[in-house]
C-alpha cells in the first residue's frame, strides 16, 4: 500500500506546540517593544523635564536682569545729581535738578540731598511739600551711613499707605566732601514686570527680598500681606546661596498646588525671582508622549501577534503531520507516506520519515520469525532462572534455620550450664578449709581457676548470642565517669601487680563529671581491654588514659589502653574484632581465651554509637582506643534505696530451679511485692486458677511443660482478670520470640535478672532514671554495688569486701599517724588511697569526703588534721557496717 497522504488528511487543530511557539514569539516581540518603548519614554521624560526647567530658569533670569536694570537705571539717574561738587552748586540749583529728575523718572517718589556732615540740604517729594536748607541731622540714618560705607545703599522694601511697595536707594557723590543723594523708589514697576511674565498657561512668577519677604506677586493681595517665605525649604536654600536643581524643584506653592519651580537671583539686590508651573501643565507633554508611545506599542503588539500566528502555524503544521504519521505507523499502517512541501529542513525530515516507514515495512516481514525464536529462548531462560531461584530460596531458608538453631543452641547451653557451674564453684569454696594439704590446696586452686574461666566462657557465649540476635539493649542511667574508670582500674590492678607489671592511670580533669549512659556495659568493655592488656603483656606495663570532650548536648569519652605486650600484626588489626578470631593460632595455646572478648566489646561499643579501634606493632605493644558518646546527667548520681512501688502486686514466679526461685523471691520482696513460687508449669496453672495474680514471671525452660505452653493454657482459663505474663529467659532467638508472641507474652526479662529491669517490667512504668538523687545520708551507692555484683559475681565481691576491710584498717591507722604529727603530704596520699579503695564497692560518702580532705590537706592546721582523722575513722566504720549489712545476706546464701 503506497498511497500518498496530503496535508489535509493529517492536519489537526493547533495543539500545545502551536501555543508554545505562539506564546514564545509574542512574548519576545512584546519584550522587545516594551523595552524599546520604555527607554524612549524614559529619555523623553528626562529630556522634556530638563528642557522645561531650563526654560523656567531663563524666564527667571530674564526677570532678574530686568529688575536689576530697573534699579541700576534709577541708581544712575540719582548719581547724575551728585556729579557737580557741592561747592560749585547752590541748594536752589539742586532743587531744580531734583524736580527735573522726578519728571523724567516716574518711579522716584522723593529725593533728598544730604551734605557730608549728614545735614539735609534739599528734599523734593511727590507726597509732601519740598524743603530747602532744613539742615535736619540725618547722619545716623541707615541710608546715609550705608552710602558712605559702600557708595550705594539698597534699603528694605516697605509699603506706603499699605498700597504700594517702596525702597530707599542712596548713593554717594564725588569730591573731597561728597554729598549723599537719597531716593525713595516706587517698586510698582516690579509688580507690572512680574504680572507680565508668562509661565505656560497657568504658571506665575514672584519676587522675595533678601529677608525672604514676598514683595511682588501676580496676586497683589499676597504681596500686600508681606508674606514671610523664609521658612520654606527652597527659599531658605536660595537665601543661603544654594543654586536651583538642574531639573527644577517639585514643591507645593502658596495655594497648596504641586508645581515645578526654579529661581534666579538679582545680583545687586540679593532678591530672588521664582518661576512656578503646575505639574499638571508641566508634565502634560510628557504624558501625551507616553500615551502616543503606548498606543504605538499596542499597534505593534497586535501586528506581532498576527505575525506570530502565521509563523507558529507554518512551523507546527508539518510537525503535527509527522506526529499523526508516527501514530498511524505505530498502529501498523506501514504504507503511509507524508507530503510535506515547505522547502526547508521540515520537508527533509518528512522524506526521512517516509524512508524509515519503508524500511520498517521491509523489516516487519522477518520480525515475527525472530520474535518466535526469541520467545522460545526467553521461556527456556525463565525456567532456568526459576529453578535457580528455588534453589537459592531453599539455601537461604536452610541458612536462616541453621543460624536460628545455632543461636538457640548457644543460649540454651550457656543457660543450662550456669546452674551446675555455680554449684561446682560453691562446692570448691566449701572444700577450701585448713584441713587440706599443700598439694590438695594447689589442686583445689587449679580447679577453682578453671571453674571461673569456664563461667567467664559461658557468660561470653551467652552475651555473644544476645548480641548476634540483636536483642541486647542498653540500660541507661546517670553515673560518675571518673568513679567508673577508677573502679575498673582498681579491680584489675592486682592482676597487673601479680605479673610484676606497672599499671598507670592518667585521667584528665574533664572525666570528673556525671554522665548518662550504660555503666555496666561500659565497665565490661574497660575490663575486657585492661584484662587483654594484662594477659598479653609478659613484661613492662599498662597505661590507661581517659579524657572527656564536652559538647553542647553530650560528652564524648576517649579512653586509650596502651601496653608493652606482644603486639598484633597489621593484617590482623581488624580481624581480631571478628567472632572467635585471635591474632594467631599460638595465642589460644599460650594465653587461652575464645576470641569473643574483643568482638563483644566492639559490638557493645557500636551499640552505644561509639567506635573501638587498635594501633599495634608486633613486639612493641598495642594501643586500643575507645570513643563513646555519653549524655549529660540531668541530676546527681542515683544512689539509695529503691523507691516503693505505686501499689503492691501479687506475683507468681514459675521456675524449676530452687536457686532461681530463692533469688527471684528475694528480689520481688525487696521491690515491695508479694511473691508466690511455682516449681513447674502444672503448678503454675493450678495456682493461677485458684488465686488472683497481677503478674506471672514464667521461666521458659522447664522439664514437664515449657513456659510457652503453660502461658497458653493459663490464657485459656476463664479467669475474672487475666494476669500479665512476663517471660524470664536467656533464649533470644527470633523463633522463641515468635512463639512468645503467639502465646500472648509481649514482654521478656532476660537472665541473669537485674532488679531494675524486673521492677520496670512488672510495674509497667517508664524507665526510671538510673541517676535519681542520692538519698540524704546514704553511705552506699546501691545501684553501683548491684552492678558490681552482677558483673563480678558474689565470690569476687566477697574477696573485694575482705580486701577493702583490711586495706581500710591499715589506711585509717596511717591517716591517724600522719595527722598526729601534721604530715600534710602523707595525709593527702593516704586519704587518696582510702577514697580509691572505697569507690570500688560504692562507699560514696567516704569516697567524696576523702576527695575533699585530699584537696584541703595542705592548708589544714594540726588540730584540723587530727579532727579530720577521727571523722574519717567514724565515717569508715559506719560505711563498712552498712556494706556488711548489704553483703551479709548474699554471702550467707552463697555459703548455705
């Protein structure tokens, strides 16, 4: 099909492209015309304004010249009277000359001749009788004095009879004793001159004297009123000698009408001639020019629109034909041919379009065969991809199941191993008595050390399982940063000294602050770093440096633990932070360990949004740097008794382990609630049916019935009020959480149980700040002591308790001796050691008092030193007694 398609067949109404071209061309033409018209109007406006102002200046200057000529002519006429010396003329002659001058010059109303001594000789007047030889003394008159001083005097304008303006004009004659001729000049000529100045059709001119008083105006009434115009800005500026603006001055005239004004000065008199033209008349030619330009702009714009219509249509019609042709070809009409006859590039584009359509028609014949072949290939590829996807899904599911199984296995094994290990350690401690021989004692110590190592390994595995499952959460509270660092250092210092290593701690003053964070996990990281440094350092020493960088809303802790140990190869700097990885295979054989410590430390650091890095050289030691952001403490450090609950709750504790039941019952009683114990799931169901409980703490791993099944059965009981069920478990796997959610258990308390976490869970209250204010008079930081118990275990706490007892006894005695002899340096050193020892177990009052005495020791008198020693002994005794009361129940339980 090779039919020709003409323009009429494909022509479509103007569309978006047509409007686009039309608007663009019209806008361009309008912009060009508007800019041209705007510039033309602008320059025309300024030129006409300058021309108008120049014309007014010329009129004002002409009037000023005429006024000056008028006054100069009269001045020349009265000088004529003084041409002859006084000694050559008589008074009668002078009188006749004056009469002749009055007849020749009508503006002169009166002439007087005054001799050199100031006596009047002749006075001829049109208003009064003539006087000859009156000899009146006029030497003090302004006219006589002014003429003698400057040879010509121009007096102020005054009105005679309030009808006509006059001015006194005086000149001095010639000779050795010249006379002074004084003339009174009628200025009505100036009125006629001003009235005759034509300024446009409605403009006017007026004259003010050198004092700013109006003396001539077309409106005679205003001149007769002697209006004072010196207060007007333009008059004031003119009197001050400021010239008029080149373009004139726009102001309001005496009647309040806005006018274009300019002025000129009469040089000899200092008078000002103002010429004013109303703005409506002044700018009328400008407005007419703007109107003509606007009309021309509209005419040109209309022409531009017509031209734009023609250009747009000529450009868009061929493009629309191409668009419609492409649409028809797209619908399968490959025989279409376009007939575009524009004689330009558009026609060439139409020819290319026709050749493209012909090529497409030729190619279409083989397209279906190629499509069929390609479709077959795609189907085979799709089947292969689906098979690979199914295999990948099965592999992923297997990997997820294996990972869940691994995590669950680690959690269950470490959970189940803890109880028998605690039993083994307890028996080993009971066997340690005086009846053993030296060899037996060594064997027992070896067994105890192995047991402690195994407990630490189980704890690491359990914590690794929690971190891997992303269930580890921070327990935020306020704490003293310097106290935490010093406690961790004091705890590890005996191990360093046991290996004959030095242990230096350098804390910047910035760490002596209260911060908000997780002290337990931060302490765990520090103990791991210090413990590794001690473990892998055979000789030399360890150095710990700490500083806190304050920011607006947080504090950034920087801790560096540096040792002189075996070092780490560069390629292992990052690998040692991976799970179960050590620097080389010989490390585990020489030093022991699982390779989990640094992995856990880095995960805990990143959980706190910090970073843990290492710099090390083999054989030269290592430096681990901890960088952690901590919040600012809102209040003081939280210590003291746990606040009572808002209401006492009945709590059912379900656990098959007697030790866990005893500990849980003690914790619940301490929190102020009423606990009931169930040894297995069946007992829990029966007790829940018979008694009303607010909360059920359910252990998940029990022999006869696990906690999930027991919770499900309790949920199916028809109870009046269903208790809240909280799971107590170390199993952090996702499958366990899904099972708990299915049984209606939404909250989990992880093992080992922390008293604050348990309190928050059962009371269902927001997290209580761990840094509430220390209760008045409290001696022990009980939160800190609880954290130390959780971190170190009862055995290590008991050892620290005994060590603190012995150390504090010795230090109190040393302090007393130093105070007795007034040895300030020794007193400061011993109080520092006592404060450091007290901080290890949270004896905060003793620690703070030691700090105060350490700082003030240098300035104490001998009686003050002795009194301080007695005070410290009393405070130490009270603190140790309080510590004994807190630790005795736990020690008794561990012994029993």
